[in-house]
C-alpha cells in the first residue's frame, strides 16, 4: 500500500485517472509480484517528476511498455511502482526524405507501421520482434528485441539513431538527456544512444526514439518447405548463405512449431515432414519471382517433399503466428519455459540438435525455432503445472549443461521466460565475464540508488 502522502504527490503528477491501485492492477504483476501502484504518465516531463519523487521516497520503478517482454529478466527484488508508458504514444517527426522517424516510447510498433505505410510512397520500420503489433517502440529498444528480419536489416542497435531518456542521477538535478539524433553520425565521441539499447530499463527510462526507416518493398513472398529429415533444412540454409540470393529471413522449425504456424492447407499434409524451413523474400517483383524459383530449386536438391509459396494475407498470417509463438505455447501450457541460444552461425544446427535431444530424453514437448541465418535458436518448452513439478530439477540441470555447451561455442544462453520458482534455480542471464564490473559501475553512475528495475538484469543489477 502506498503512503497517503506519497499517493497524493503521485496524483498531482499524473492526475486521478493516471494512478491505479488494488485489484485493477493485477495484470501488471512481474514474476508474481504485484506493484503498490501503476502510473500512466502522459508526458516525458511527468516521467521525470515520477523519477524524482521515487528518489526522494526511496521507491523503485519498473518501466512497462506493451508488457510483451516482461517475462525477460530475473525476479525483481521488490516492486513499488510500475510506470506504464502507453500514453506516451505521439509521433514527433516523420522525415521520409531523410529516412527517419521519431516517436514517443509508448507507441506500439503496429501503429508505427500503419502510419509509415501511408507516408509518402510508403515506408516501414524494419523491426519485427515477437508480438510485433503490440510491442512498444521503447520496449523493443529496452529489450533489444528483434525477429526474423534481423538477417537483412539488423537489430535495434542498427536502426536506432537517437533516444531521449530519463536518467535518475540527471533527473535529480533537473536535467534531461538526449543521445544521438536524425543522422547516422551525429556526434563526435561516444555513441551514447546505443548504451540504453538492451539495458532493460536499468540505466534510464526511454521516452522518445528516432529510427531509420526504409521504403516498402514492391513485392514480397515466403517459401515454406517441408523435409523428411531434420538435417535437410540446415543443408538448405548453408546453400542459401553461400548463394547470390539475399533473403530477408531464413527460419528452421520442428513439426510441433509448424502445428501452430501453419494454415490447415499446409498442416493436413505434415505426416511425412520432420522439419520445416521458411524463407522470406522481398524486393522488386521480377527479383522476388526469380528468387522464389531459385529457393524452390535449392530446396528440392536438399530433399524437400513439400514446397509452398505464400503471399498476401496468408503470408502475413504465417509471420504473425510466428511472432506469437511463445504466447501460443504459454496458452497451451501454463508453466512453460523459453530459452534463447545465440551462437556462431555455423553452430546453430548443432545447438538446435542438442536442445532437441536433451528435451526428447525427458519427454518434454518442445517448440523449436531458429533464425537460422543469424545463429539464434529458440526453444519453447511446453510444461503444465504437473509436468513442471516432476521435471523442474532435471530441467534446471539440463539448462545449466546447455549453457556450458553454448558458452564453449562462444555464445550465450538466456532464459527468456519461466515460472519464478525456476528462475530461482537457474540464473536467467548466465555469465557475462569480465565486463560485469563495467556494467556495475555504469549502474552506479546512472542510478546510484538502484530504483530502476532492481535485481532483474545481469548479475542482479
């Protein structure tokens, strides 16, 4: 419960409608911890005033965008205030002549894409993280969230030109911080805007972002291919990467994942398929048409038994379901665990196979998906409450062993979401090595009282 005096001060900042308490805020719990209050600031200035009050009253703040990434991170040490930025949803600048777009952090990516589609000849922000319609711009930046198209366009680190943030130490002195701007190289010195990308809101609260945008492609299509052996899609991946083709994305996934992604027309013929691949193509119409044929020919050489070219609404629905894979798994199994392994490109097949075999030995249903052209492998382990209780100890040992294997490969393994009890058993982030003292020092400089997302980041920062 909030102190009556503090509640009054918060209402002065955000208004009566901008402060929620009690039963109506259960949706804003983090790893089972319900905040004392949820605040809905309407301007960056209000965010700054909330931060100043939290410093004075020694209250912690957990930033909240669309809520799609809130499973990421260790359980917080304590939750006082959630600052939901959904009202910070204004578009501040759309300069398509200079290929840039500026908006407040609380705007959903879906709203940005819709606005850009009608800007000039048509543009888009080449960012497609999970739940791409609902995730907010600030949330994607704070989590450094990306999706299949990272193969062609990169991650937020490649797309963000500048940010405006509220830093506790600066806010205490009445200052705001703007890093970067509208040009690719806009300062002499350190590119501080990149510091906040992937920091999970532990250094500052992102309130505004400037990104690069691109013209909409003239045409696009996705080729979906089914293979009778799980190694064959990976042979296709190697062929694609060694070819002259420039796919926007290359995905490899198992039949269980396919059961959530595919329309009935595809799913009805899955009996002989042990693995799937999907290749996204875009560009001018003639090039896309030619690349469809080239991809299909390569797939047949690698033994594909089913090949389908998706376009229009059918293609859009496929990628939408892929982005909502974790939600689909969690809807089926309420104690599920999500893993993300990042390894050198040539080792993605090996770690995907290792995860599959380990989970098969324990009879754990697993939805596997790889951004195969980027070395990213996801495993969504479908567990209900009973199965989680039986397998919890074995799973914790397996995840630790898989993390050791991934680290030996020069990569990392993160637990992207899990029940709180599992997070207590397994470090969700893993070892970051010799850079941790630098991270601690940065946290101490930016947020010396530790009010932002306490305990949720690497090493309990």
